[in-house]
C-alpha cells in the first residue's frame, strides 16, 4: 500500500508537486502513480510532458495512502474525481491540494466543509466562474489565510508555499523522527 496518487491535467503547475513527488518517491520509497481522466499526454506549465500511469476511474478501489492535486486553471471536474476524493477522505487517507485547481476540487467534493483550509482563491472572480463553471464552492467560514494548513487528513497550501506543502506532507507520513529533524530539514531547504 505504498502508493500515492497524483492527479495531473493540462496546464497544471507541475513545479508545485515536483518536490514532494521526489521526496515521497526517493526518500520515503512511495510509488507515485499519476492519474488523469484520459490516457493522452499531459503538458504542465513547465512545458514538460507527462504520461498518466492510470485513469482516475480505474483507481477508485485501489488501496493507496493518499492523493495529491496540483494547482492551475483547470475546471474539468468529473464525477470520478469527486468520488475518489470522497472515498479517500472517508478512509482518513492523506488528501493534499495546492493552489487554485487543487483546492477547488476539494471544495467541489465538499470535504472542506468540516476542516480549516487555505487557498489562493480568496476572492471568487468572474474568471473563476468562467474556468470552474460555478459560483464560489468554498465554505469561507473555514478559510485561514496561511501558507499551508493541515486539518485532520487534509493539507492545503498556497501555490507559493510548495516547499511548506512538501514538508507538511512529509510530516503527515512521519518521515521526520522529531521536531528538531523537521526544523533542520526545513532550514536546510530554505538555506537558513
């Protein structure tokens, strides 16, 4: 069960998940499984091309440790992704979402209704309505203006906080022996 799903889509801000994917795969020995709605190649914001390992609909009953969703301006919310998010949440599995699209998917799935979260979508504009196809899906009373927020099994982050996001996910998986080790790792990464 050492598997982590990463939902990928055209235009995703892939740099937001590259660091955590590296840490989970290289340092924690987790198998990273990229998933998408279709099997066609995905082009991230970096210009890198990705090939999904599996389709979302094919992993609905797979035993995994968590799901990570990057940000971007991508509003195609299909029922199978909502089902996957809700299934994993009901089992207390890690659900990590960063930046725009990542946190919007969680809001649309309804899993932010009972947890504190953060998102860069602090104001729901006409562009959001045009891309995501609906009015503001966020339960604003649970919003916290922080770089990263962890509440229960859900970790959300601002897009600029991809390092903080990665560290919080590593902490969720108990990859640090103690707080001192976490602090040393954080300071090392930040060059402090």
